[in-house]
C-alpha cells in the first residue's frame, strides 16, 4: 500500500491520475480500478465492489453478497482472470471521515 497525502489543492490526485497511473499502464501493463469519490448515502464497501467489477470488467457484483464479500470476490475473480498487476486507486478517502458519515456506514469498509 502506498499513501500519498498533503494539503488540499496540492495536486496529489492530478499527479497520480495524469502521470503515475498512465506511466504504470504503459510500462508495466497494470490493471487499474479506481474510486474518485465516495458519495454520501452509498455504502463505501459496496461502492468499491461496483468499481472493481466495472473497471476490471468482471460483470456485475453478486446482488446477494454482503459488500465486503463482494469486494473479496471481485479481487479473487480478477486474480484468476489475469496475472497482471492490479492497482486499486482510492482517491478522496478522507470523505469517509466527514461528520455526515456514521461509523456504522464506514466501519465495514475499513474492516
């Protein structure tokens, strides 16, 4: 895991999205799943699962699976589908700590 942090507006997201990720795709042929925002009212783990399934072209997440299991299932399917390195890019994760979010909503994501 790599964490990039700095003051708001410093250009962290721009640097990663415009330079680092494209360079990794070109040089290493990596697969990328990305989450650029965390909408309020959306279960963060389910939101991540949907991004993984969509970005890695895995079809639809199983609707009956709990969000954490859907994330694990997506990663397992992606690993079976290809041995290429996979990057899961989570941007704006600080949004999960905003006052409007309940611990019950975000706790399963961090587990």
